[in-house]
C-alpha cells in the first residue's frame, strides 16, 4: 500500500457543493440524449430517505470502513466521521433519473474492452470517457475528462453511489462504487475503489476473473425500468439535502437548455421546463429580484438578456482560424457588475466570465458558440468540473500560445 489519503478529486467536487452535483449529473443525461427523439431530456431529481437494510452491499462497505487506518489527522477524522454515520438506521438519499436517453450499453457482457460497451466504461473505469461514433455529436457533448462520476461519491458521507440502468432491450442492472483508501481486509490488501458487482471466473482459464453486474431486483429506490440511467446516492450529506438549492442550481446552469426545450427537470414535485422556469427565476423565494444586489448570482439578468435581446455574431480571428459566437448583450446603468455567461451548445453555462477592465461596467451578456467548431474550442478549455475556462492545462502539442491568444 502506498496511498493513505482519500482521492483529492472528492474534495474538489465536494467544494462545488450541490451545484456541482446537479451540473455533473444533468450534463451526463444531456450527453446521453436518445438521437432521433425530439422530446427534451427529462431528469427527475428526488430527495428521500431509506432504511439502511435496503441498501445493497452496505454490510461489506461497513466492514471495509472499519478496517481503514488513517496516517494523518485529516484522514483519521474522516474515518471516524464515516464510522459514526454508517450506523444510522434511516438514511437520506438523492437520485437523478433520466428519460429520453440511451442509457448504458453492454451490461450483459460485464467488464470488457469494447468501446461500444459503455456500461463497462462507466462502471469499472476512471479517467475514461466513452466516445460517440458520430464525431460531430461527440464534439458537442459536455463530458470529456471521464472523472465526473466521482462527483456523486463526494455527495455521500460514505463516498458511495449506485447507478441503475435500463438499456434498449429492457435489461435492468445495478452497479455502484465506493471511494475509500487503500487498506488491509482479512489478510489481503485492496486499492481505494470498491465496485458493487459480481465476480465471474473465466470458464477456460480459472485464474482469470471479470466483473459482471447484478440484475436489478433491489428496493424501489434503486429501480429503473424505463430506458436510461438512474444515479442513487445514499448517506447524502446534510448540506446537499436542500430542495431550494437544487432548484436554483438547475436554473443557474441550464436555463438555456430549458428555455430551448432541450431539458426538463423535476425536483420532487417541482416541474422546471420552458413554460415554468421564468416563474422560478422571477420568484423572490429563489432569487433576489433587486438589480442593485446582483453581484454574485446573475441568473435573473441572464434570463432577461437571453429572452429580450437580439443576438449579434462576433468573430474572433487568429492567423489560421476564425471563430464565430452569438453574443446577447444588454446595457443598463442599473447593473452593478458586468459578467458574460459562457454557454455550451447543449445549453449548459460554464462560468460567469469577468472581462478584464470591465468588472464593474453596467452590462450583462451571454456568449454561445455558433457552430460545433466553436463549441469544441470551448470544450477544450473546460476544467474537469465544467466550471472554469482556461488554457493552463493545454499541452504544447495543442499550441497553448495560440489557444491563449484566441481565448483572451
């Protein structure tokens, strides 16, 4: 064993809070849209509670947590906290269930190296992003880093999550992961990631094994009987268990996708679609409606800018490339802080961009790629949590100097 700390990515996504969890899971659902279906992707977000006895595989996870040994004060404190939480009889959870989506393919094959078996990629790999065969479709998808799955683990006090899948043929399976630290268990040593799965011996070579998923016959909370994917996160952290914050996170990140009828979100009994989203954003229960106080959250301004302003096309040129974007621009002397909402073509906001030297100018703007070419460029600038654009991670082979010039 050499790793005695929890995965740092867990802390990173934990720091993004409920907004990061909502953004990551809805983005995954939008990426999985069923091609040829003109209906919006529907994501049903539910918060509830479940008896710990109905959580599959929990006893094994608890046994592993009791084996963990911290080597520094932070890790020791985290382990003590997990050991305290794992004995709660009634457990809070959140679930994200999508429809009008493809779901994962190839679960019946279990662990494979076939790129078409997206179940295997999602269930058993980290840092791997399953790519679409359609090149244009792949460029427009939100995901690319292959580590966003861990966002769901970070929302659990025990760092655990499950995913229920129903594929095109009606096959229903349940998988899951837990992110611990390397540990000794019953005289054997284990890495940090645990999988909720079965292990099958190779019929020809008995020394070889492969992972095979469980058929989904579990509690109704884990049930998924229509095509698509359902994420279930038990032992939900208290600060993630807030309906109001979930609703505002949906509106903040996906107002364009919802207004363009690409997305519909249901949060418990709250339906957020193109007909209702204005009533949420214009409601003082969810957003401060005083324009003088619009200094950190700009969703109310973005809504008006996108709905009322005519877009203009702006061109950004380098020696060899030309990029075009739609710019929605609103000037109003009442606006205290100037920001540009940068939006991907799937309708997801990446960041509230501060324009150098124009931080306190009275404007509000939205920037959206005109074609897939521009969207691919923005995608290359995103960090792994889809919250910031920069050229810092661009490698030399991808010309960071050229990238930085266009970005600025």
